[in-house]
C-alpha cells in the first residue's frame, strides 16, 4: 500500500485519503522518513559538502522546476534516508544525485529514483548486513569489500545493487522502475540475465540474484514480444532469475506457473469461441490481483 500525504504550511506530514486535493503519493519507507523529519534543502546541501565530488549537483537538483512536486518530495525523503543511513557508497550516491540532476525525461528521472529507493528499502526491511555498504553502480573488473569478503561482479558488466545480506549471502539486484524498462534493457543488453546467473553460479549457495521492478503499473509487458524477441518473463524463467514486482515476489517456479496459466486461459477462451487480441486479453490483468481473478488461481 502506498499512503497519500499532504505537507501543510507548518511542514507537518498528514496522511489523507487518495482523492484529497494536492495529496502526494509516497511509499511506506518514504512516509517513515518524512515523519522522522526529512532534511531541509540546506541540510541536504551541507551533507554533501564534504566527501562528494560534485556537491553543487545537489543544489541544482533541488532547484529543478520541471519535475513534479511528488517526485521531488520522494527524492528529498530518499536522499535524507540515504545520507542518515550512510550505507550507500558515497561515490555511488554522488552518481545518483548527478543523474537525477541531469535526467532529461520523467521516465529517466523515475528510473534513477528507483535505483535510489531500492537500497533504502532494503535497509528499511533489515535485509542488509549491519555495517555493510551497498554499491548501486558496481562495475566489472573492480574489487568490492562486502563484510570480510572481496568480490567482483564479473562476468556482469554493471550491477544496480551489490550488497551483503543479513543472511550472509552476497546479492546482485537488477533494478528497474517499470516492466517496460526491463524489456528495453533486455533488448539492448540481452545477455544481462545470463551474466548475472553465471555470476551466481560461480559461488552457488553464497550468492543470490534478482530482478526488482518498483511498480506493477504496466506489469503485463513481461509477456510482450515482437517477432524475434523473447518475452521478458520467459527469459527470467529460462535464466532462473527470481522477480519482485512492487511487494510481490515470484520464484522461478511461480513465474513458470504464471506463464502456463496465461497459455491455459488463452486456449480456454479460444475453445469457447471468444476471439481476442492480446491487448484485450492483458487489459483484464492490469494488476496482479486482477490477474489472479482473471486467470482463476493464486499466482503467489
């Protein structure tokens, strides 16, 4: 659930119903950060004045007038959390701030925001080992210290999140804001999922991988495929990469069950003489809950 909040003139955070005028939607983690008292612009700028390569990028980001206020509120909450937690590597946090400052479209901005929100959410859930850094822009060929373990991400070219979990396992997460963003990534770099699977298999049992999609809006793009393209969901299944969409986590076997359920439902409609195109079909599955009703079984 994503609460809706208002910030009144005194700065107080008020939870309100969804249809309240000027209400802003924020995630539970962000609401928690806001209630703690998120940093003022001056405090955010002061926090990056030392140890950050381009502290002026924070000021430029906060002064953007072309970004909707709900996004900037989320940015302030997430940057406050990141700076207070001090578990995102400083160089990576600098890169995130710089990318948010320079993002040319809302889609690009939201993708970078997802890459910032994900490590904050991991920390909020207590999934990161105490004292462990999270690397949000890990690169092939570099050594990274996670606890007492030195690790490379090779053969993966880059990783959106590399961290040591409370479970003692090293994780790589591929983070995307939307399912369509994942699809575009796989079209551009089709070997990405194969490489992270190979990385996991180099130390099977001590490493875990996953794809994280921040929102379930447009989630049925998982099934989309043009001629010659493999659907993202099929690729995830074939490469044995678990998937999380918003708060819904799919194991590989659950994704296979979902894939089969869609095939069965499609065949069932054909036998009933109900002709359909895929757009009409997937319009019945706008949310994962809708899909459970439409397909007639519990997905997860």
